[in-house]
C-alpha cells in the first residue's frame, strides 16, 4: 500500500510535533505527502496551514510569527489560523482584502503535549478521536517524551513489527531477546471498535544494566504485555514486570510520504526518577528502537494490505496480529470506496 495515495488517511488525526517545537516560530512538516506549516495562534494553540503563500507560492514556513499569525517571508502577507489573508503590507489599512485571498487550513489541536493534524477543513470532523492516554498527567505517573524521528519505512511495517513476538530472539538478541526461545508466545486477541487488544507474557533477558528498568533482579524475567491497536497507525503497549513496575509506551507512526514515517513515542512509568532515571529509560528504549529501525528500513514500504493479492508476501501463524491490522485497514478502505493503491 502506498499510504499517501489513500485519501481516507487524511481524515484521521496524526501526531505531528511536540508543542515545544513551535515556541520559536513556524515549523514545516510533510503529512501524507502534503507540505504544511504549523505555528501558534494568539491563544498559544497550534494551527496548521498549507505551506504555500497564495500570492507567489513561497513557503510560509520561511516566514515568522506575528501576534498569533504567520507572516510570509517573501512579501509579508499575513495569515490567521483560518488561512485567511488579514494583512497585505503593500495595501493601505483602509483597503479591503478580498475574502478569497487565503491558503487551505487544516484541523489542528494540542493533545498529550503534541500538535495533532487532520488534513480536513476546519468544519469537517475527523473519522476518529485522538487515542486517549489516561496516564498523561495522572497522579502516580510520570511522562517522558522519548522520540519523534523519521524512519524510512511504512506505518504498516512499523505497526505489525510492534505486535510481532517472533522477531525478539533475532532483531533484539543484543538487548532483551532470549536467543534460546525463538518460538513466540501466543497472543490473546480481542477485537474492538477502534482496533484490537492483544495480551501475552514473554520471557526477557534482564542483565544488571536493565534491572533498574525492570525493577527486578532475576537474569531472565517476564513481561506481561498488553498491546492495543488503534486505527489507522497508533498503538499502546503496557508492559508490566513481576514487581509491579509498568512501562507504558504510546506510538504514533505518522505517515510522511509513501516511503517515510515519523515515529512519535511517549513513555509513562509508575515509578520515580530515583527508582530509574528518565535518561536511562530513554537510552534503553532508544537502543531497542535502533534495532527495529535498522531492519524495518530494509523492508519494502509498499506493504501488502489486500491479502487477495496472492504470492506477494507469505505469512506464518505468529503474524496473526499483522494480518488483523490488514483486515481493519481493508475494511476502512472499503467503507470509504477505496481499494489498495500499490506499486
């Protein structure tokens, strides 16, 4: 599937960038092949416009913010969050600006410390809500913003990898994978309206360097993994160690174009900085994601979705979560009159 060619994905919320990235002025981003610019409005809320001035098509992201608006760096035309031109410096103040002088504006909100964008007009409702994160700001939990970085793979590849128990002994053999146990543990799968939940328990290597992270001292420990998929490209992984420490990861695999995603990762822990420093947790998960990134960037981003196309990719029993993701995506496309666009 060539993700950016499927129009329905424009109608979902996607995590784009931390709000802190907008503090110093407008920032460009490419979402589903669409060049957009983000900035903070007069209320300090994120706004998203097409990154194109309607005067001579210069990138608005090369401009700057002025009083909660964005000003083009070419001729100074100024836009509000609705995309309407509200000032043309070359005009006298009393001269009216035609109402059709505008650039497209998109739905944009602040949630969980990020700016989220749906590539629909301000009056069009996205197809689903932003996934809830009950731990965000909750008593007894700390929030760690771990990553937002570009990967050269498709969101489907990254999603199914995050549910794939059969790669641990190979891809993660240098970190937590147990090489002597290549047979994957079985998931218990429950389908939901938003996607599905998948629960299992796995064995994990637990050397001294990892024991502050796991909260236990055994050389081989277990991870009780409660994994959840949310349409189209998000997941929640709640890892519970035997001592009660929970390591909750939220991922959004934001599609940039047909060959790239942005991995956004939040971490929530029910322990303290004294128990395990945040930097140690960031470094630990970074090492694991580097292992995933290296192998995923070797895959074809045109991932098979319509399994009726026989002989393109072959599967095994442990691929069941990935096949269920494909089923949900195919049903989504069908509901909106689309079929898989592929190379």
